[in-house]
């Protein structure tokens, strides 16, 4: 009995216990679209000759990866030393999440080996986890997330496609201290060395009180009966401003409301824009309704150019008659001044009242 046990141990020593495959990593996490390397070393019993080595995704009689249509053009075997094999797998896909095994074929039909436990491949993508909105003055943390743990990654952050170099980045987080409206934008992340494999963009919105409140002026023209001025208030705010209130200088009560306002008196006016986060006012805008007196009271229905031509003829004839009777210059002080042709598109002289 003892002799039989010794012989069995000798046979196991010659053909069994010397088989081994050791993997550098038993689990690998890699980015979708990247390239991964799996390395292994092996030993085999003396007296056997290795005829073929390859990688497969099944410990049974599955084919060589390099001959599988699913891996066509993406598999490369690299061997730098004897009894060592490396698998290079490119352009990773989500369906590549498998367990990979190294197989050894020898000149003895029954002496084949599959390295256990194999290498588990995990394939992940980057995505940004962050609040959709944040209020101005608060802090915000944006996290670059993966479904498995990458090996010693260095994360890079982008805003509107440009690398961020002035913000605080710690591990996989981007920290925004005292958020302002300038932080509004589209954020994405990547891992150094694989910058081309960025995450999908995340849009960050910031709620803030109205900014850049300004007033624009639109008038009906300076030679048209019924002269009027319309003031329009504009601003930038989130949420958008819907409440506009108009005030006259030194006044405490509103004189109007709404996006636009038409004052009835001369003076200086400003608007106040308000949303749920606060209010801001514009600068004062002077309005002078008295400085645009109109003299064409009987010209209703007559075009501006036609009126200008009629007036030019009228004053020309008047000057001519006066020059025949009175020896004085070719103009009369009528309280009117002559506007140059450049002032109007008609190309003729037009007159306007110069009195206040």
C-alpha cells in the first residue's frame, strides 16, 4: 500500500503539480473604447512540449479569441518572455464583460491546461453626477462616476469643452465654492491618458437674482405729431424676470409696471427687475418730452419728404419777396432753424422749431 502511494505521488509530481498559470490581475476595470492588457505566466511538467497557447472566454473547449468573429481585429497576443503571454484587447465594448482564461495545448492529447481562476473584465463609462440646479452663493460638488474601480485614475474636468485649471479637483470630484452665474455651463470629465473617452456632458443651471438690468428707449420720431417715448426694460436672471416695476427719480411709488412703459412727463426714470431671488434696478434714464416741439400741425396725411419740399419752397419765396422790398440778409429770424440735408433722407432742407 505504501509503495502504491509513493508511485502515485511521483506521477503527480511529474505531470500534475507542475502545471500553473498566474495572472498579474484577476479583475480589471477599463473604460469603454479603451485598450486593456491581460498578462499571465505559466509552467508545465517536464517532458511535455507546448504546441499552442491562446486566450479564451470559457474554460471548456471554446475557440481562440483571435479566431472569434466577436473579437475580429481587436485581439493581439504579445509574448516577451518564455512561458509568458499577454492579451491586448482593443476598442472595448460593454459585451466584452467576460472572464478570460489562458489555455495551453501540448503534444500530449490529454495534457492541456486552463489557467484558473481567470481574469474578470469589467467595462465602464464615465458619467457626471451633479445637481441640476444650484442657487448662487451655495457650494456644489460634481462627481465623475464609474460602475467599477479604475486603477489609479487621474480625473480631468471640462467646462463647455475646455479644461478646468482654476477649480478644486479632489479624486473624482469637482468642487465649486460659492457658486455664481459664471458657473453656468456644460461639464464633463475624463481620465488622464484617455482624454478622448469623455463622459456625456452635464448641464449645470444656477439660480440667481436679476443682473445687467438696463433700459432702452424707442421714440416715434422728432417730426411726427403726437411724439411719444417708450422705455423697455431688459435683464438677465434665473428664473427669468417676469415682474418689472417703473419709478420716477425721487419717487417712492411706482409709476408703471410691465416690460415696457411710456412716460407722460419729462424726467428721469428707472426700472426694477424682480424674481424669486431678489431685485435689481437699472440706471436712471432721462426723458425730455418738451425738447421735441412739432410744427406740422396741418400736415396730416402728407409724407415727411413732401412736407419738407413744400416748406422749402414756402420759405424760399418768402425770402425772395422780402429781398425785393427790404435791403437785408437772405433770411428772416422766424424762430425756426434750417436743418441740413444730412439730417433727413429727403436731401432737402427741413425746418424745425428751435424754441423749447
